[in-house]
C-alpha cells in the first residue's frame, strides 16, 4: 500500500510556510502527499514539487470545479469548454509538481443542485469533457481519478456504480474512480461490497473516517475495506483525507462545524499507524 496524506488539513494552497509539514509526514512514515490545486501556476508548483521530492515524498493532487461557470454537466458548450480548461490547468500544475494522479469531483461544482435526478445528457456531457481531459493527461503521462460525492455535496455522481459507468464510457486507461470511504459510508448500501466488482476501475483511494476525523476513531469498517482492496490486488495510492475548521471556505463546503480530533498530529500519526496495521492484518 502506498500511503499518503492530504494537505487540505492545513491549507488550500501549499506555500513555503507549509514545507515543514512535509518533513513531519515523512518522519511519520508516509510515502507521499496529496496537495490541493485551487489556485496558483505551474511555475509555483514546480518549486513546491522540488521541495516535496527533496523531502523524500511522492505527490498527487486534488481539484474541484470552482463555480457554475465551469461545469462538465452543462448543456452550454462554453461552460463545458471552461470546465475542460480548468482541468487542463490542474494537469499542467500536476505535471509541473512532478505528480502522478489528479483526483477529486472535477465533474460539477460543489453544492449546485437541479432538484432532480441526474439526466442522461448531464452524464453524457461529463463523458465528453473527460474524454478530452484523459487524452490531455495521457500525453503528459498523468492519471485522472473522478470522485463520486455524497448527495449533500453533489447529485450527478453519488455512487461507485454510477461512476464506473462514466469510466467505462470514457474508456481511457489513465482514467478511473476515486473510492472514498467517507462518501461510500453515506451513499452505498454496502460500502465494502462495491469494491470488488468495481476494483478494475478504482485507481485512487481516500481513507476518510465517517466523521472526517482520525481514521480508526469512528465506525468505517476498516478491516473489511482493507481486505477487499488488498485481496483484490489493489496496489495504488491510499490517502488519508481529514478536515478541520482551519479553512472557512472548505469547512463550509464540507459542513465541518466542530472539531473531530484534538490536534492534527493525532490525525496523521495515529492515522498512519492504524492504517498500516490494518493493511498488514488484512
């Protein structure tokens, strides 16, 4: 298992002030970090990437659709073109940082709802944009992992099965599903049972406790989740994603109104040890 940690616990934009965190995570035993691409330029992330490599860590990244003017589901070709431009910018940043996979819900903006179930045309629009994005990524030897979210954050992709249908339609070897334990704990009838039949499409994993806090302190079925991934032959990235109240905009988007852990050190230290132990036992 390649174990990483998402830096959204500290920041939405990695700068020099966050560099000491990299050494802390390396000492804790992590293989890599996942950094947010919400702003910035490839030139900025080229410097960040060098520092990450100097710390002995590998890197992936996460991005979102920032607003309704950039929405892959839209019937407006200009809005879809803007969405593709945003994904391409994030891929340019990923290439500059020396990264591997761009993940996240980069299909529609958070918190935007139609009041109805997703339509066939909305999902077809996602496929059309993501086909182009996958081609752009492949030319740079990068991967994409699209993330289904719970129904309180988006509506077009909520389940692993629905997302697998999109992945099959995109039909690109570098494009897959981000399986997230938090979202699956909400949306799936059987959060663990969906892993095996969809494992061929899963190319990135988020380990997130049911309350977004420290892994192992809640009720996500970690043992059976690890067994399903390990026995299924998954060898990719598993990244801890935890959220606090440090970033007001992110806290609002993820509905984090209270603290789920005593300090960040508990999350990355205890989380690391617990998940390594669970993987070894699986």
